[in-house]
C-alpha cells in the first residue's frame, strides 16, 4: 500500500517546481538592457489577453510581448520537451545514458538545418531540421528492424551509425560550401540557440509539447512495464514491438520539433530525468510530469544566463547547459557508485 505522505511529497515537489517556473519566467522577462519590472510584464500579458489593466508604455509592451516573452516561452517548451523525451528514451531503451538524440535525431536535424543555411534559405530552417530528424529516425528504425524485432540494443547501434553518417555529411557540407558569416550562423545553431525565438517558435514547440508530450505522459504505465524487460511487458498484455515503435516515433516527433526551433541543446534530456528520478523514484506516473516542469525551469534559467552573462555578447545556450550539466553528471555518477544506473 502506498504511503500517503509519499504522494503528498511528490505533489508538493511538482507544485513547488511549477511555482518556481512561473516566478523565474516573470523575472527572466525583466532581465535585459531595458529596465522592466515584473508588474510591467504582468500588465502587458494581461492587456494582450483582454483583461482590464492599466496600459504599459508602447516600447515596454513591445519588448515584453514581441521579444522576451516568446523567447522565455520557447525555452520553457523546449526544455520540457527535451527532458520528457530523454526520460522516455532512457526507459524504452533501458539505457540510463540515453538522451533524445540517441537515434541520430540531432545529427539528422543538423544536416537539414545546415543545408538550408548554406543555401541562404534560413526561413525554411525549422522545416528542414524537423524533416532531417524524421529521416534519421526512419533510417535508424529501418536498420534496427532489418535484423529482426527492434530491441533496445539494435536501436541504439542503428542510431549511432546514422548519427555518424549524418554528422559526416554535415561536416562535408560545411567544409565544402560555408563561406563568411555563414560559419558563425551555422555554429550558433549547432550549439543551440534561442535568439531567434518568436511566436511561431512558441507555436511549434508548444503544440508539439501539448499533443505529443501529453501522449507520452499518458503512456507512463506502459513505460513502467518496460522497466522489467520485454518479457514482463508482454506478460501484462502489451504488444512490445508496436509499443516501442510508437514511443520512439513520439520521442522523435517531439525532439524534432524542439530541435527545429532551438538547435541541438545538449544535456537537458540526459541529466534532468536522473535528477527528477532521484526525487520521485522510478515510477513514470510521478516522474514524467515533474521532468516536464523541471526541464522547462532548467532551460529558462540556462537561456537567461546565456544572454546576460557576457552582455552585450550572447552565448549559445548549449554551452551553458554543458557547463551546468557536466558537473551534475559527475555528481550523479559518484552518488551511484556501486549501484546500477536505472
């Protein structure tokens, strides 16, 4: 029988993290060259929602609504999506070092993005990156399926092969074609950046998170079954291969949408699931919702640091996530010494 106090603590952790996310989002919007207060942020948002509030100065309203709010919301959606995708990928593959890019998704997206940047078609970047991620998924699963039923080991090996191939192709395209400022633009995208966020990126990442992310969270009981292996899952009446296909496809769709608007941001999908699991335990019903909120909180903080630490210069957010993620990874690794990473 479950301990009611444990359920309360999990609910408290989720609610407190959600409250922290809302506070951090409001504060993050106020940080920048222009002096903006939290009250201005709330008034601007309320005004655009049609609520009866005092109007804020037009310039302040434009900075909040057109520049900072879309970026913060995109960061929150991308962080949530990557953390959720990483948690699901680690469970489906039973690999504690798996991340959302395991099946070559990041390399495929990078190849598509670099191709359109080289061609000067930056407006098509989200579409090209998303298409590249999906093609990488199809190729990885096709290779894994060629050897029989898709198993975690085959999926991982196929993904590594596709990642290497797409990475080599990306390097070749850059070496052969990139000139002048395109090098900097490409590097910025490859390291992950939210600098170009607008309401279209909010829509892409937000809709993907709402539709695909919700489906993945609702699949938590099936993920619990996968924890004990394919045989245990099959004994519970789960079609193992079909379910694995669906879960991997869902992760690919969600990750592809996130990479399409932000580039390849590392460590979010690898580290956050382990951090959250240390709080909630292995049960996915409790772990996945908290991973979503914690991922959003983490990336909003990281992106705020990326655009302010060396102001007026801006770092790719992937650098910040790596600087934070590596020490956390080492700490987690040290704490699990002598134990299995599961």
